[in-house]
């Protein structure tokens, strides 16, 4: 079982251009790493936002099956072609499948799964992990809303982390919590620093709303 995190049309060139750098048109993991290392050295304060943007552009990884003589994308983020991961809590079932395959191979026994079964299991493991991550994100958002629940009306230094038609998002410098900018977002762009005021929180839904302080 392998995990890959490569999106065929990885649009990171724009991020590099905005920062006076360049990336090749074809996805290149090593070139991306060099760009990120350089960007962190130049602007460490805004680097977490850049890093998050790159992770989002890469997209979610997925479990796939590699057969002898076959070809898969590999792990783009690690820049390796042949990749397998074990011992992580979120990979218990993929690990179990891989260990059964290895045990059978080492004992010279028939493999415990058919090719079609492995493809189905890989898809199922990807879907289950995505569902678990969704729950984790919701818990994190609700915990952040609970932390700020008693601080309505306070002002904070923040950085814009996302600016699109669906909304503008900011991350507080301290504590490093992200929320939606409900007003004063006109002309805002990712990476800009601003002062915001906490307007409301919703612990159940994990919502945190700010307004820009002019």
C-alpha cells in the first residue's frame, strides 16, 4: 500500500512568482522544497501561511496499490517513488494489510488478497481516513471557539490566510487561531497583516468571526 500526495496540475507557480521566485511548470518536489526553505528564511512570520497554502494545493494523499512492474506517482511531498508508511495511528488498517502481504511473502505462502480486493481496500482506507480528518478538523475548530468564547470584543494582531469569493480568513498571531473576517475584508490579500476584533464564536459549529479594526 502506498500513499501519494501529488495533484497532476499543481498550480504553485503563482505563489512563487508573488515572492520573486520561480518554479518549473512540471511538478518538481525538490524545486518546491528549495523554494520553501528560501521563503522561510526571508519571511519566517508569514511562512506558516505559505506552507499551508502549498499543502492545500497538493491536495489529500490517497492509498494506492503498487504491483510488480507497475508504476505509481509515489510520495510527492517526500520526493520518493517507492514509499510505504507504518506505525502511524491513522494507518492501522493499511499497516495490517501491508504486514499480512509481507508475512505471506516471507513465508512463501499465497498472497491473502486478490488484486481487485486490494484496490477496493485501498479506496476504503482513503475514504475512512478522510472522514476521520474531517472530524479532527471540526474538533479543533470547536476547541478554538471555546478558547476565545470569553474574549468577545478583544482586539488581536492577525495575518490574512485566505482571500476568495467564499470568504476571507485570518490567523491570529497569538493565540494562532484562524477565523473568518466578516467585515473590512475589501482589498485584503493573503499575507497581509491587520488588526481585528473578535465579534462572535460558535462552539458547536466551530465558527469564529472577526471584523477589521481600521
